[in-house]
C-alpha cells in the first residue's frame, strides 16, 4: 500500500501538473477531454493493477485513488484564472487580451469555439 501511496504522490506532483500545463487557456473539445481522461485512467489502472478485462468503472477507480475527473479540475482551474484576470489592472496584458474585440467579420460557417464562450456555457449549465 505504501508503494501505491508514493506513486500517487508522484503522479500528483509531476504527471498531473504536466497534464494541466497551460490549461488556463485551453479550449477543450470532446475528443481532447476524452484523451485527457483516458491518459489519467491508464495510469491509475496500472497503479492499482487493474486491467480493462476486470471491467472496473472509472468512477470506482477514482474513489479508490481519491481523485476527481481531470476535465473538471481543468475547468475549475480556468474559472479561477478568469477570476484572477478580472481582478487585474486594465494595463496588464492578460486583461487586455480578455477584453479584446477584433474588428471585421468572422469567417463563413460554424464559429470556432472560443475560451470565453466555453466558460459562459458552463455558467449557464450550472
């Protein structure tokens, strides 16, 4: 058990940080969310000695390791980053980038998903 605790600590310090690096500015699509979650679950299955043939659900594995969904962690991190940027002075570059409104027209077709849109959609859903 001690070995698993050590590996879990190492994961929280290194791998978790690497997975979330730069996450405050990501616009996550469904495919990217799935890949992030799959990478984390692959590590936890290896850590606990569980194979896919054991048919353990991801939720059960998260309970055993005491972690939560990676995508939820990233979205919480993004909300904290947004609040931090909103508190900044107006002369700071991140605040200017957040308030920037480009001139001109967008391309024809479906609009690309923007970071700001992603956060507002989540607020309406909760």
